[in-house]
C-alpha cells in the first residue's frame, strides 16, 4: 500500500488531472494537503503545459504566502521556470527558452500561421473553461474549440473533433484541402502546422496533448528541460538550496503525474527522464500496467480514487489531511 516516505523532501508534480481538474481550481482538500506539506518543509516543483498565471490562479494563490518560496513553476511544458518573491510571482522567470529563441518576427508569424489554420477549418474559438461548461456551450459541435495563448505556448482544445462521424468529416473534407483520412482533426492540424513551422524556420512543434488538445510548444523543450535547468544547471541558484544529490534522490524525491502510458504519449515520463531511474513516480490515472515504461520506477496508484481524487486519497492515507 503506497504511502509517503518520511524522508520525502521534494515533490515534482504535474498539474492538470493530478492536482486539479483541467481549467478548474484545485479542491480544498488538495490545497489543505499542499499547505500542510509546505509547513513541514516539503518543496514542490509544479510542471505543466499551463502558463504561470493559470497555475497561480488555480493553486498557488490559495497557498500560504510565507511558503511560496518553496515552490517552483515549470510552465508551458518546460519552456520557462518561475519562482516567488515575498509571496508574489517573480517579475521574470529564472530562464525562458521562448525569449531566448524567438525574435519578434517569429512570434508574429507563429500566431499568423495558427490564425490561418483556424480560418481553414472554420473554427469558432472560445476562451478556455471547465469541460462540463464547454460541453454545454458547444453542444458537441466539432467546429467549436477552445484557444489559449500562454505566451510561450499556444493550445487548441479540440474537444469535439477527436472522433468525427461521417457527416462531420464530410464538412471538413469539403473545406480543408490538407485534411487527412484520420477522424481525429488533431492529426491534420499537427501535420500541417509542423510543415508551415518548418518552412518558416519557426522553432515550434505541434503535438497532441492530454485527451483532446494540440499544444504548440517551443521545439526541443519538455518537462525534462525545466527539471535539468534547476536541479543540475543552477538556473535557480540562491532560490532553492540544498538540492539532493543523485544518490539521495530515490529516498528524498517523488514524482506525481497521470500520463505515463507509452501508448498514449506518456508526457509525464519526461519528468522521470531527468532523475535516476529508481526515483518513484506515482501514476494517478488508471492506465494498463503493461503500458508503463519499464526503465523507470513508475507505480500505479493503488487506491479507490484516481486522478486528482487519487492524489487527495494519497494525502489522506499518508496522514497529511484528515
């Protein structure tokens, strides 16, 4: 039965579906658990495809200000890492692969390409919102998507366009000259976007993310990038001290996530790649054990609840919250 080790000092955690439902605030139980762990001196490195403001709004601003210097945010899939000063988000990140790699012209052209794709498909674009609310607003129409510009990453939420029926596919086939036979619109979006990025020499990669998203992220950047910059390359020197050695990490560090399946992308596996392979990673999603990467110490959560409810259950079982 999985419980937290007494020697645990640092938790490296995904955000969406691990600590909070997508585009929803974390539950009161999760916030209570995080505060209790911070009070005991634990440190958290939240790593997500989301931007810094999103993570602050849903989680960090509800944590006690005096503990926020124990928190790091790896945002936009590792493109940037942020810290806190006097309880407030720092004015600038510790590093930014986005600002380092992109000229103003590249930033403009990237967004022009995505506007062109939106026009090609005839998408109606809405701001991000919780899944249940979007289902109500969109009525299952695949022409309606959610769009979020996180500055260092842009995301399309193609919620209704991942399994088109014949009529829906026919609509897009008549409209989009580069539509592929796959009934998941993301496949066509990703292929065409990457072709255009390559042609314009823009260092962005389009890739499937989560259950129904397309992330347009800085090329060559993953969650591994953010971890290595902090843990091994001193990008947050003076902010986080006494980082465990690699020999200490299996007993003092733990990874929390929900996307480790080698069949479905396994983006949280990138967190494992940054550490010794015997560091424990807990998968809070119900994924087939045979799909977990064999070279890492990924274990399936063994409780009754899963995703962020499973994280709550883990905190309760470990005596962090009641």
